[in-house]
C-alpha cells in the first residue's frame, strides 16, 4: 500500500510544473510537454533553428526542408562539440595553474 501511495506522489510531483506547448520548427508544429523552467530555453532553441534555416534558404540554393534541417543540425552539433572541447581545454589549463600555485605555496610554507 505504501509503495502505491509513494508512486502516486511521485507522479503528481513530476506532473506539477509541466505545461503543454507547441513549437514550430521548419513550418511544422510539434506539441510538447515540458517543465515550466525549460519552456524559455526550448522556445529560444526553436527560434535559433528557424533563424538558421531561414539564413540557409536566403544564402544557398537549397529549398528542401530536410536538407535545411540537416544543415542546421550539423551546424549546432559542431558548435556544441567545439564548446565542449573548449571547456575541457580550459578546465585542464585551470587545473594546471592550480597545481602550480599549490606547488609554489607548499614550497613557500615549507621554508
């Protein structure tokens, strides 16, 4: 009995704050259920995709929506991987600087 009540409570908690929205990407509407906190991010992401598609339509002789979507996905996946790599490199640089500082402080205080 307690397990059933706990399961119901979890379902109620997960449904709280969830809203239904409609997102338009490449002239197609997608109904989604999202957490309220994510709505703005999802709408901004859809706008970025649509803006990128529009840019490709205006600058290239591509009209097929599938091709435009594929080009947009490639653009954003590449950007994501570059950002991920940059963060990794920066984390490594910071870790190296912390190690050097720790070494200097250890030498200073051991005198």
